[in-house]
């Protein structure tokens, strides 16, 4: 018997874990291929910073509004259908950007993009949490998250390469092709076994849609992702102004550092505690934002990417693992949907408010980053109290 066959028998979850990893990688790669280029695409239509922030927020608001209903449905219907249908809607949204002749007509495709993103990312995260052994949850969910980290490293670099070679049509068509491959990897996945229990009903309607046991890490990740909303949206514009010709390099360095942090942070999370990873990660994230505020050259931006990447790479998966720890198996999909809900909420609010702030302060990125750091500091304080 070959070593891969022996490994598959010893770890029966391994095949589905690998298929889930590849499908997740494709979904996030397609997202990050277009994510830093959409603001530049909107500028080609003459959009202001406020309009760019609003259009970017449409996607996030849609994803946020549908997270909880999708989480409830995933626990009742199953994980795999939402993964497949989500990827399909995601693909239609990407192609729609290419067809839309104006900013206004892009909005319906932003909604489809957000709906598909909400479905497939919630489903793929829940499948990963379902199939990994509990004793190795911190490490393996960290490795599962490496799929999105690696994709976020390669995506912007690939996106700008496609743009320089084929302009915006090549970017959107390339992202759609990646999503087709992601769909094919998801097809052979087995639907995870779920507890055969009757869904619990609570007296308060809010308790039926929210998982209060895991609310703290969900709120914590919103303060982390608030800065991501502004940075992911406006850093390409800032980087070009400073002299970084390919802003994809910044995103690549940032994501590589997230990737490198996972093998270090995962074992500490399992063997010491989740908070032993979360708190240092949040501190590094704030340090990276402050360095962005002070940067006047490409080297400063890259240094900020390194520090912030290690911080985010440590804190975010540990917060998600904590949310899984604090939820029951029968409400796991709902708990992860709640976690993603707050993550998306932070990005959406960050994108919208920081875009308006930029217009208000005459495009002062210094003020924008300082405001971002202040919000992140509140998140650090809340996690410190909850430790």
C-alpha cells in the first residue's frame, strides 16, 4: 500500500480536507484577483472616493445581511449545496462586472457577488470545521486558512499581471476561470455528517438567530476587519501615489506573512491558549497600521505589510477557532456564519466610513490610518477584557 493510501486510511478526513482546501483556495484567489483592481476600475468611470467606498460596501452589506440566514440553512439543509450554488452566483457576479457599462449597472452584480461569497465561504469554512479532529483543531483550521492566505498573496499579483497584459476584461475572465476550477474541486466532496437533533428553539427571537456563546470572538473580529475595509479598498491608490508601481506586491507580501504566521500561531493556540495568539496578533496589527500612517516610501509600506501580515495571520484564525470551540456541533454553521457576519460588517463599515473620511479630509491617508488604528485599539481593549 502506498504512503498516500496509508495516510488516507489513517486519517479518513484527509481527502475531503484537501478537496475543501483546493476549492477554498480557488474561491479566495478569484476574489483577490479582482479585489484591489475594482477601485481602479471604478475610477475609470469617474468615481469619487465616497462612491468607490459605497460601491465596495454593496458587496459587503449583501454578504453581511445574508450570513445568518445562510448559516441557519446550512445547519438544516447541508453544507455542500451552499458551496456549489455560492460559487455559481460568485462567477455570475464576476462576469457581470465585465458586462456592466456603468457604475449603476454594476450594483446588481455586486449583490450577486456578495450573495455567492456569503454562501460559499460560510459553507467551506463549516465543512473544514466539521471534518478536522477536535484535538488538532487549532493547527488544522490554521492550515485550512492558509488556502485563503496563499490566495490573497497570489491574487493581487496575478490580478495586476492580467491587467497589464489584458486590461480589465482579462482580470474578470481570469477570475471566472479560477471559480470554475473551484467548483470542480467541490463536486466530489462528501457532505459531512451532522448531529441528528431537532433544532433548539429559544424564547427570544434574537437567540434563535445569534449564537451568544461565541459572540465575543465574532465582535472581536469586526474591529480587526474594520481596518481591512479601508486598507483593501484605498491602499492601491495610496501605493501608486507613493511610488509603488505594482500595488499587488504589497498585498503579496502581506499575505505571505499571514501564511508564515500560521505554522507558528496554530500550535501555540492548541497547546497554550487562543488568547496567547489573539492578543499579540492584535498588537502587531495596530503597529502595522501605524506604520502605514507614517510611511512616505515603498519600503515603509512593505515593512507595514510584514508587521500587519504577521499580526492578522495570528489573530484572525485564533478568533475563528475560539468561535468554533464555544459553539455546539449542531449550531456550528450558524456560529461560523455569525463570525463571518461580523467580519464582513467590519469590512463594509470600514470601506464606507473611511472612504467618506478621505473625501472629508482632502485625501489625507495619514488621518485615515490613524482613525483605523484607533478602532483597532478599541478591539484590542475588548479582547483584553474578555480574556
